[in-house]
């Protein structure tokens, strides 16, 4: 996924009210940017960190910038949870995810389950439909180990149950964790943060829901799926 406009660099002052972040741009101007992330953002909101912002394309939007990236250690981490679906869809269509090749139709935001929408539905004549639910990952508390979730999410637990129901009906179902960082080699559930989600995820896997996690390469120009991470649950 290429960023459509040149990103601006700055230094984070603080994130607050979940959806707002004050930033000092390299130009010296202080602005308030939109933070498209409802999670706790543990470890990825430290004051004075280098951050990158995208300019709003809508001239009428109140907040003229969106926070996209933060530098943690030597690498960038993507914090915008609006991007993973597009990043994964592009990777599937480009054949970058071998486990999800062999389908001729990819649709996004398709209704299923109990008043839900699956992020991606893959179809091909002669084989079961494949339901793909995508989760954004940026939490790392132990070096090299990515974790999800970073806050309690009853909605995410519900999705696990609905994917399991699709498997019971004869479909294929995948929970796809997109790790928007480059410094991880393994993935695990943050069961101490949300034990209900961890229980739902494990039950879904026992039912036949597949789990996979891929890392990304990130630059101020683009975000792209790179390599698969080992999963420990």
C-alpha cells in the first residue's frame, strides 16, 4: 500500500482522548493530528518519538493530518488501524501470501454471521469460500514477540466465534494478524490483557479456524506484507 501523499515528519508531544495526538512538525509548527487507533497503544506512544503524518485530502476535515507511523528503536511501526485490510488485500491479489492463493474473486466487507461483516471473502468455483478476518498488531512487550490484543475487545472475541461457525458450515476461515512492524519473529496472544479473547481464539483454532501472522516492511512511502511469523498458541 503506497501512501498517496508525502508524509510529514515530527515529534510526538502526547496522544489523548484516544483519537488525538499533538505533534511538533520539523517545521516547528505544533498541530493536532487524528489518531486512527482505538486501542491502548502500549509502547507505541512515547513522548518525543519520531512520528510521520499524512495530510488530509478533505479540505473541510477539522484535523488536517493523520498519524501514520512511529519510530521505535531503529524501525517504524504502523499505528493506523484503517490500513491493514487494504494492505492484506493487495498482498493476496499480488500472490504474496501463498496460503491464500488460488481464488479468483476477492470481496471486502461482506455481511456474514450475526450482523457482522468479514474483512475479506475469497471465492473460487469448486472450493469452499474462505472468510478472512484481519487484526492489526503493533504490541511488543518482549523483544521479537508480537502480541494481540493490546486492550480488551469483546468484538474481536465475537469474530472468532463467527469464524468458527463458518467452519462448521463447511467454509474455510482464517484469522489474519497483520503485524505493522519489522522487529518481530514470533506472535502470541496477550492472554493477560484479554483472557476472553485468548479463550475464544484457542477454541476457534480447535474448531478449524486457521491462524496466520505476517510482518510488514514500513517506510514513509509505503507499507507492504513481508514475511510470515511463527505463532505460539
